[in-house]
C-alpha cells in the first residue's frame, strides 16, 4: 500500500479524482485526510472516516473533518452523500468489496457517485495484510482485497451499478460508479 502517498500533497492522479467530486463527499478510509482536506480547501464539503485514531487525529489537526469509526458503523447523512471515495486501494477494506460497495450505495444519494481506485493489474484476490513500521515491527493482520477493473466491473454489475467513467493517470486506475435505473426509472438497488 502506498503509505508514503497518504501523507503527501495530492498528486495529479488525485486531482483527477478531486475534479470529479460533487459535495458533500465521504472519503472512506481517509487515512491522514489529504483528499478531504484538499476538497475543503476548494470549498467542497468533505468528511473522512477511518478506523485508525492517529490518522483521524492527523486529519483534524491539519484542518480536515474526520470521524473515527468503520464505514460499516452508523454515519451521519446516510443516503445523502453525493460522492463516496474509495481511493488508495480502499476498495480492499474488510476483505469484502461486494459488502463495501453495497454499504457505500446505502450511504450515497440516489444520484450519488462512487469514485473507486483499482489495482492497475487484472487481479481479484482476498488476502490478509498488516502494516509494518520502518523497524520491521508489524501490526495485527486484517482482511484485505485487491481488485482490478475487470473484477470491479463484475461486482458493480451484481449490485446494479454501472461504470460511468474509467480513467488512468500514470500507473493509477480509477472508475466512477453510479446506480443503474430500470426502464421505469426506479432504482434496481431494492432487488439486490
């Protein structure tokens, strides 16, 4: 995972995501909050959510807004977020991309968009990960997943989501997902 990038200023690839954000924005797995802080500086309301207390404290200390909790916990404005971000491999959160995307659908408005970064390779794997500091001391293992674009297309289809945009910046790959509508104009989400 690109931990060094989490603490840096937004890159050109990040900017390509930020330019597609419509507020309010929920940054899922915000880490130290570089994206939600960048959105706030643009005048776009954004809130980060992360399970790591130090990451949330860092976000807040630098002027961002963040909550220390899981995306699967009760969150404010459920069903009202216009954009949900799953950037920096965060589609892997909890090792179950299907459940994570379904939860993000619940969090966003009917017209909302999920902006997802995927692995640049064609991969679909569930694994166990752990963070290790520069001295080799490892944290506890946690479930994680890695997905490439083809795997995300399959899961999106299962959840009645359509890929509305797909782009690359350098070695990074992103997709925008929105709800599919049935011919009658009602969301298919209720059938999932």
